[in-house]
C-alpha cells in the first residue's frame, strides 16, 4: 500500500482569482503583511501497490490525464507508506 | 519575507464527495489500484515578515479564522524562505 501526496498549483504567471480573493479577505481582517496568496489543490491518493516505480508511473499519468490541467497547472507528488502500515501489512 | 505553505484537509471520518468523485473518475480510467482519495486545499501565503514566531502566530490565526472550517477541516503548515531570497533580501 502506498500513499501519493499530490500538490496541484497554478503555473507562475497564471492569474489566480481565488488567491486574490483570499488575500483580500486576509487584508480586510488586518493581516497587512500578506503580499501574495496562491491557492491550489492537495490530494491524497491511496494505492493498493507496493512497487514504487509502478505507483509513480500511474500517479504521473493520473495527474496528466485528470488531476491537473496541463495548460495552466503544474503538479508535484511524493510517495509514502500510509501512517500505521509500517511496511508489509 | 517568509512563505507559509498551508495544507487544509477534511478531518478523518468526514465524508469527502469530491474525493469520491475523483476516485470514481480514476477507476473509470482504469486505475483499479486506487483504494481511497481525499481532496484538500493547498495555499501559499507570502508574508512580509522575518520573525518566524510572529509569522506562525498570524498563520495559525488566519487558518482558524478564514482558511479552514474548524468543524470539518484540519490544517498544518510550514514556514519557509521564498525561493530565490537566500536569507536577508
């Protein structure tokens, strides 16, 4: 069992209306020190696989085909063993 | 200048319709090995602050007051120096 932690963010230079809205909200609440906010997606995908190479291959494919819009988004991920499995279940 | 990387996820046990939808999509695309998907938010908040303690205090407050819904969401964050600043700007 492997856990993929996937971070999908907008590519630099792409307008981030959600980030702008959050920044506006934070400033309105008095957090004057905020100079930029970028908002993205964080996904945890649990895979019934132990082969890290195969898991990496599948996660790359999942990101390219579904999880990230290649035109405006970029992604990175890590592969970990889910908490509490401690290696072979 | 400090960069807060904030991860907002649903608390364990809270139903995740978005995660269910993504899992359905991945299975429909043939990724049978996917056993669970959880979807959350990833935010990068840039702060015009160098005092890590003060930055941490403000980020905690931002999360509690705006970025995470305390009833169903949990959050964690890291504080880093933005890439390319190399310490004192």
